[in-house]
C-alpha cells in the first residue's frame, strides 16, 4: 500500500538543546514537502499538584508554565518567520505528554513526527520517543544532539529474513525521493545457514528492485550478527550514514516481535537520526 503525501508535520518540543536541534530537521522537511509545521509544547503537571487541597497552588503554577510555553513558542515563531517561508502553527497543551502528542496527531491529521531524543547506554531506559511511535502509529524521526547533517544523503535500510523489516519500503522511498538520497541496503544474517542466506538474498532482490524501478541509487552490504540492532549501530559507526530506518511492530513484550525491541535499541543508542515506521504485526 502506497503512503500518502506529507502534509502536516508535528514537532513536539520541551525547549531543550537536543529538542531544538531537531527543529532544524523539521523545518527542512516542511520546506521540502510544503507541509504545515505544528510546533507543540506540553505543560505536563506534576501529579502531586493535581489534588483539591492544592488546587490554587497548582493553578498558579500551571498559569506560569503556560505563559512560559507561549513566550518560548513565540520566539521559535519569530525565528521561523524571519529565516524561512513555510506554514506554521504553535500550540500549548496541558496534560500528560504522550496523551497530548497523540491528541495533536489526531486534531492536526499529522503525517509524521520529528522530535529530539537522548542517547543512553542503559538497556532498560524507557524511551519516550519509542512510546510515542507505539501510541500514534505514524512515522517518527528522532534526532539526537549529536546529529549534524540535515540532508539525508545516505539512508541505511537494514533488513533481515523477516518480511516485517521490508514493510518500511514505501516510507523510505518517499524520504529518499525528497532528499535525492542513496540507499544502503544492509542485509543482517542473524543465523548463518543456507536457508537463511537464501531468504536474505530473496529479500534483497525484492527491495532493490523497488528502488531500482524508481531510479534510486543503492549500495548493498551484508553482515553476520545475531543481534540485529547491534549490527545496525556498528555499521553506522564505521560508515557515513545520515538516516537509519527501522520497522516497528509495536509489540515489544513478545519474543517473536524482536523487531520492536530492535527499534527501541536503535532509537535509544543512535547518534544518527532514526526514522521509525510502524508496520503490520501480522507479517
């Protein structure tokens, strides 16, 4: 199934340095697609202020936070108006962050989310970015503070023997066309058997034919690594990559849905922007 055009981009921000780095990527994509850029800040109130006895204090703090949010959003708006020409809207929501982002996606018919993320070495770190893609079911680009190149010249397309890792093809194709990118097809052989090698080869031929039909340049590489996410991250450490693409089945609790765990690991640990694409769990 073909993906629709990008007409609305959501950029959630907490005004941190990492978040503001991601703004450059959001602006770039908005200009390339002529999409409307929605900049969202969520005033997420501490739970201990949501009581009747502290309602006055809570209201005062909420008012101050909303005022601060609007001042900061106004500064971003002035920057965009001065330096760029694009459709733009700033919004402040009060509530839980994840719920508010999902609400903005619905109300503004958002096609993609771009946001900052933190790099961590903690394998048990709960990524808010990963939670968002699981709850909004639209593509998400996460950008770390270390990210530099806002042009996606080289896009990594990793895949293994599971067909679910190929379901991101249409979305990756769309981004590659926008940025005139080269695709690096990385086949990860997690179990080195003749059968698995044949499946990987078949998957390669299938996805490469799609990019070839659209005249998208492709390089092909293979790695043998039982850990799919480690293979992706290690390849990027050794090669010049501007965007990693991963499929996410959003069911990380089940062992057979290792795709979700791999997506989370890549998001949490990559210094390079990551495009995470929700895919059908049935494959």
